[in-house]
C-alpha cells in the first residue's frame, strides 16, 4: 500500500504539472490568471458533482461526513501505523483510543489551493516562475515535516529523523537545480514570502484532507469538498479582479485548455488517497517527483528540455529514497 501510495502521489504530481501549463496558457489567452484558475476549478467541480452525489458510495460518504461534523460523539478512527513507525501519542482533539473529532475548519483545505493560485497571480510577474516554484516547494516540505511530527494527519505521528530531514533538503536543492535555467535575478525577492506561506498551507491541506477522507470514507467526497471551497474562494478573488479589469472579450475555442479541472481532480485525489499510507512529507516528495517528471516530458515534447531539469528530476528520486531510509531510532 505504501508503494501504491507513492505511485499515486507521483502520478498526481504529473497531473499537477500538466494542469499548471494548461492554466498558464489559458491565463495568457484570457490575460487574467485568476479567471483561468476559476474556470479550471469550476470545470473540476462540475465533473465531481456529476460523479460523486449520483453514486451510492458518494451519497453515503456525504452523509458520514455530515454526521461527523454535526455529532460531537462521532469520532474518526485513526489509520494504523506500520512496523517501524513511531507509536501513537494522544494529543489535543484526540482521545486515548487513537480517534479524534472532525472540526469544521478542517474541511476548508481547498482554500489553500485557491490561495496558491492567487499568490501565483500576484507574485510570478515580479519574482519569476523559478523563485516562485522554489518558495512553494520549500514551504510545502518544511510544513510537511512539522505536520507529520505533530500527527495532524490521519497516520501516526512521525519523528523528525535525519533521513526525513535530509530527504526534504535534497528535494529543495533538486528543485533549485531543475529551475536554475529560469532564474533571472529578480530584484524583489521579499515577494517570495507569499508563495512560501502558500507552500506551507499545502502541507496542512494534505493533512486535513486525510482526516476528511477518514471521516467520509470516500476520497471522491473529500475531493468534491476541496473543489467546492476552492471555487468559492476563487470566485471572491475573481469577482474583485473582474471588477477592476473587466471581462475578457471572448473565451478560447481550444477544448484542451479546459482540461485543468480534470487534471486537478487527479492531483488532489492522488494526495488524498495516499496520505494515510505514506504521510504528508512523502506525499509532498512524491508529488514533487511527479511534477518534475511531468515538466521533463512536456519540455521534451516541445524540444525545450534543459539539462538542469533532468538533473533536478533525478535528484528528487534520490530525496525520496533518502527519506524512507530507517534511522537508528526507528530500528530500535
């Protein structure tokens, strides 16, 4: 299950890489990145509304999630750990049996994705894509380490071992190498604080998504909730943006530009399903691997593949291997 979780998280990363290119191209055509992101989220939300509430497991999952939020006596069963993991330590919001209640604020993880898109639209023009990417990955991996350590996700708490910290550092270096050919020495690096925060929120999002999935028993319900909250947040941002800039003259006719929502479902769904088996940090590392693999494939198709991208992609695989190495504490 861990191997399958790593594979699905990486596959979700590939989907995210392709989705980013599609949203970027749609934003270029519309001359509005916020509106392009909203169109992508709405497309994904419509697909999920057709797929989840119309099935018996989907309706059952929605009912279980509603019951978990309404009834304080309903607890979420904690996913069991595997051999070699740290034992469960009860913390605030959990009881001694390893269960916890679901809070309403743990159901708004989708707003983190909306915040990431908003930060991209606000900062990329100033700091460049390369600095933005490094800031997001750094924030995500640091947050993932802390979230795993605190046990905020559905799995057992995981200690800050040497291999896990080293794996996260190697992944950050790998991303810096992969995008090094895009650095243009931006003059306002302090703008990178915004994508750094957005990356940190992604780690928290993956953790609470795992809890929602445990409460509903259905990954589709969790994905639907993410797209609903993300769409609402982007709707507010886009309304302000459209009020200031106006609507575009026309929408593009290229159908493939509207596939971002479907790819987003794959990206979010892969992380939601995987996090309970491999933890937040490993989801982040595998997702970064998938994103760089997708970037390599897309650049190769376009004939724009850089050596630095290949080196960075290979180094992210090393980071995953290092992160799963057992430490002395785990062996004991």
